C-alpha cells in the first residue's frame, strides 16, 4: 500500500519538529516522491547522516509502503 505525501511529512515533522518539509509526488502514483527537508538538526552532520535521519523518521516504511524517495536536505541559513 502506497503512502500519501501528508503521511510522509507528518512522520518527518514528528521526528524533527523544526523541519520545513516539501513533498512532491514525482509520478502521480503515490509511490515515487521527492522530499525537500530543511532542519537545524542537520547542522554539522554529513549528507549521509542527514538522509539517515529522514529514513529513520519514516519508521521502516522506506522500501515497503514507500518505494522511492529522492531526498534533498539542507540546514537553514543562520543555523
């Protein structure tokens, strides 16, 4: 069963309350998304660690309900 964009956003914001999250359904199939996540919690962490934080926020749904997620993570300016 596919996930909807709102559910992805909710899970990420539960794990990182300060996050700004934008989700784009890449194919309109509810199975392939792009996520743009900005959070101060990424400061000082490698891009790999930042992505792991997002995947952890999805609580094991990556590869199951969520087939593909293209991630772009950033630290807010001034953080």
